[in-house]
């Protein structure tokens, strides 16, 4: 894998998509103004002009909803990465009493030195038997990396290092902040759509007010902006996953580290060499909504346009340069085992 070339390509694609996202917001503002201007002409046959500050007010209200949605959505991470991880069911790693978690903390420390950054707090999702992980935090000071119990048990040391290197890339590149800000903007676009829908809603008697006509214009333009925002956010997220994969290969100088993880996850999803755990495959158990887009492997299957993660087959092909066979997601013989009675 030419990881520097892959990183540059992913960054360039991200920049183009972010520009398109900004254009989508501008387009929404223009569309709302155009829709309301047309509505104003239709409801006033003897049109003699628009009220004072008509377009300024429309623009201000639209941006208020978009930016207000951004503020509401990003406030989810106000408590830092550790608070979000605990909401998802994670706890701090216990290196003094768990051999597997000692290995986890050691790898986190090694990668922090290699990446030239402060070591994030290591956390564990003890009731998740699937192979997965996520990173969260606004800054290095409140950053965390959380891995599932299944990852600790079924990955070799090199594979666990590759998985964590992927999450380190997300922290190093600021992907957590970027994803949360884009999610906030999409939520704001959804709020514009919701405003139009509420204006069109009938009362208890089934009658609609005079606000229904401008409400329809807002709902129509808001729905297009919302769908465009969702698709662009998902496209940005997919490019950041490709970037993190390339950075992981750069950090570890090994394709088989992260590559082995993704092949095992693919085998896990396909049922190759099943593992008798509480949640076999680990992909059916619902995750906290705020961390779904941060996972190593997306837990929600979506259409191609709105998927936050690229297909596993494509990620594996980019790492190895060719398709690779799946690997069974069985316990690693050299991985420390856990005392099940404690969970």
C-alpha cells in the first residue's frame, strides 16, 4: 500500500466534499429565499414589492436553525470523550488486574510515542463480543480510545496494534471534531425541514393555516438540503476511514495488522468460524447513536449514499492491493483470556 499517496488522495477528496457541503448550505439559504419569495407573490396578486429586510430575515432564520442544530448536536460531546464512552457502556481499562488490558495500555503508550502525541485514555467495552473500537474527544487532553472485549480476545498483538493505530489517526487528524460538527450541521438542516413540516401540519379540526403555503416551500427546500447534507457527511466520513486505514499502515509499517482485523470482521459478519459469545458477530447489538459513525466498522447497514463507512471489501483491497480471503474470528491463542465470572 502506498500509504502517503492514499492519505493525500483522501485529504483532497475530503476538502472537495467539505466545499460541496458549504455550497449545499448556501444553496439551502438561496432556495428558502426563492421559495418564500415565490410564495409571497402567489398570496399577494397585486404584488408591489417585498417587505423591508424580507431576504435578510429569511436568511437569518435559516442560518439560526442550521447553526442552532450544530450547537445542540455538538453539545453531546461537551463532557469530553470519556463521558461519551461511558454512555456507550465503556469503562476505564484495568491494566493492574487484567493481562489483556495491560497489553492494550502498553500498545496505546507505544503508538502515542510513534505518533508524537499524548496517550489517550484506554477504555474497554466489556460486554461487546464483536471486534470493534472507536475514538472520541475534542482535544488530546480529553481523548479516549475504546475497544470491545471481543477485540481484546480475538486479535493478535499486531492486529490490536493496527486497530488502535486506525483510531489514533482519527484523533491525530481531528476526525472526531469534524464528524461531530458535520453531524450538527446536518441536524440543523433537518430542523429547517422540521420547521416547514410543522407549518404545514393541520390543526385538530384538520384545517391548515395560511402558513401552510410558505411552510411547504420551506419543507421542500429543507428536505433537499437535509438529504444532500447527509449524503455529503457520509461521503466525508468514508474518506476519513480510508485516510485512517492508510495512517494505520504508516504507523505500524504492516498491512497485516489492520488488514487482519478487517478480514476477521468480514469473517465475523459472514459467520466464518463462529465464536460462541453473548452477541455473536457483535454487529447486531445497538450502539449509542453518538458513537455509531466513530466505530472502526459501521454497526448500521445503510444505502451506499448514506453509509458512514466504506465496504469492508474495498478497505481490504486498498490495504493489500488485491482481494483477500476472510479470516475466522476465533480467539487468538496468544491473547490473554478473561475471567467470565467477573462480567
